[in-house]
C-alpha cells in the first residue's frame, strides 16, 4: 500500500479481519425476491416460509450491500462477522 497513510493502512488491516453478512429481518420481508435477483454472488434464496435469506455456501456474503440497498421493505441488515467465526 505505497502512499497510504499509516492510519489508513491500519484501518484496512483491521477491516480485513472481518466479513459482513446480509441478514433478513423476517418480519419485514414481503417475499418480493428483489434481493435474490440482485445478489452478485447468487447466495440468496427463499426459505420454506417464502422469505428471502442468505444461504451458507463456500462463497461468503461479503456484505457488498447490494441487497441492502435494493430491498424496498428495508428488510435486510448487514451484520459484522469476524472471519475467525465465519466458515470459508
């Protein structure tokens, strides 16, 4: 990271220790499927109750926030998950 300040380098190093995961607020989900359509990793699907959820796969939800911003019901939150507790 040539040219980046020491503070910026430390912040990037700290952020690299974490992942984010998109979590559905089930009570708000109206099952429109918008988050499923726009998820770039294709790791969202409907559960048995017809609510959109993030599935566990080898492709971790990195918290890109596309689904978060696209959800018309604001039914998705991004949760910080330390990598040491996150399956790869």
